[in-house]
């Protein structure tokens, strides 16, 4: 069970954490976005998946963006890249690359939400859909 959502460590600080096969830690560097899928949940028994969960199989399941913005006195920003292919090809021209840029302003009232939030997506690649993750609603 997770006790803390987020912990901030100093650069170069060593931390001892338990390591079990069913647990992992996600280290996000401030200012970055990381696309992720919950392959354990997708491949679980309640989803009735009776095969190996491969990258090809994961292509029809949504991708989540986890972000850790880097903030200064006026705004917070984060960037990241998601590459989507069919899970089989080695042809680099048959994939889509999504570049994400996130920003929000800092409200001077500490308990208030940001004044404005923005996420920009720049997509490159073939003109055809590779799978459902190429649809904006799938990201």
C-alpha cells in the first residue's frame, strides 16, 4: 500500500527502498512527462487475458501521461515524447511520434487552482492510424 504520493530527494542523495517483484518506483525528473500503461492491470485475470501481454497487445489500451512539472515563481512546465507503433515493425517510418508540452501559471493565492493550463501535442508520422492510441482521445 502506498504511504506517500510524492517524495523529493536532493540530487545525488542515496535512498534505500524495498524491492519486491510486484512493486516498482517511478522516478520522474522535474520538467518531464512520461507516457505509461498499466500492463499488470491490463493483463490481469479479471480482464480475462489468457495470453502474454506483448507490446502489440498493449496498443489497443489507453496510455496515461504522468508528469512532474518544473516550477519557477510564475509557471510550471513539462515536456515529453510518446512513440506509437504497431508493436511488431522495425521500420522507423511506420510509427507516430507525439511531442507533448505542458504549462500552467501559478496563482498567487496558494489555495487556488492555476490561472491557466495548456498542453500542446505535436504529432508526426504516417497519415494513417496505426492503432487506437493514435486517436487523441486514446492518449
